[in-house]
C-alpha cells in the first residue's frame, strides 16, 4: 500500500460500558491457566499508561464529553466474545482483575503499584489470538456515525501505546508533522461495526464520501484534514440496509 502501511496496521488491527459488578475472585487454577500459556501479555502496562496520559492531555480539547474504553477483537477483526475470557493486570506482586462487559470492553485503571511492579496486561488466551484498541465515544452521536474528534483521539492514544512498533524513520517525520496521526500521505483506516455500503463525512451542509476497503468493512477517515472540525461526523450506510 502506498500510504504508510504501519499506520494502516495500527489503526485496523486493534470501535462500551464498564461492567458495574466486580469480577469474582479468581481461583488458583485459573491463575495457573493464565500463566501456563506462552506469551499471554497484550501490552506492558507502562506502554498502556502512555495512552492514558495522552487521553488526559487531549480529551478536553478533542473530545470533551467522551469516555475512554478499551476493547478486545479477534485477529480477523471481529468483536470478541467475552465468555470465558479473563483479563488482568499482573506483575510479581500486583494482580488486578479487569472485568469485561458483554461487548468485551474494559476500563484500564491507573495504578502506581502496577507501574512500579512492571506489570503486564494479561489475557487467558495466546496473545496472537486477540487485538485491542481504544474506543472513545461522545454521548449523543447516532448509532450509524462516529465523531471525527473521537476518531482522531483514538489514533493519538493508540499511537502513544504502540510507538515502539512504528519505524524510527516515520517517528522522525512525525515530529515535524505534529505527531504520527498528522503525517502526510498516510491512510488512517478504521474498522466499521458491520459491512458498509458507503461512508461520508458531514459537517452542516457540507459532506464528502470516504474511501472503503476490505469489502466495505474498513473506512478511511480524514484525520489530517483540518477543514473538518472535531464535531464533524462520519456517517455510515450499512450494506444490510439497517
């Protein structure tokens, strides 16, 4: 792909309510099940905290009414089934259960103890079976739309967490561009909730069609185009007519 392929991967691999009931205390057998799986970590906690830092720094400007959640997806881009999944923040001494709601979404807490313990985000599955991504939602946005400022901030959070995976030559260019999410000639791709017939960006009376990929399952968002403000909406037309 001619645009920056690394960002296409970062944005599409990995779109929310936090479970109110605390997860039950895990039995020792479940802990053995998690630790017995080779390389079960999703991300080191110290990397995930960088995403929380970006959220704290930028959400008042980019998505002031929004909330931040993280969600799990299968490697083929489908929403994860949370049944049987156990997520935790664990190190040598820290072990914090992270409840998953019915949409396989979770809240990542801040924990100085987990940071000092060099903890990891662990899932009781091999790490190559699942992906994660931030989900930032502003209340009141229609079910068939996403707010552009929310998508921009999702990009910022994801890039902060995964900056080691971005080649050094692109990181250097990102400094001049104002961040990796502002690089020119870069495709910013997002997975839609279901297959799309079309997607348009809308602001008042102005609208423009957006490119689709992967047979309508992925759309390209105009993150860099500042002529679209943060309140512009990406509006979907679903292929099944709903």
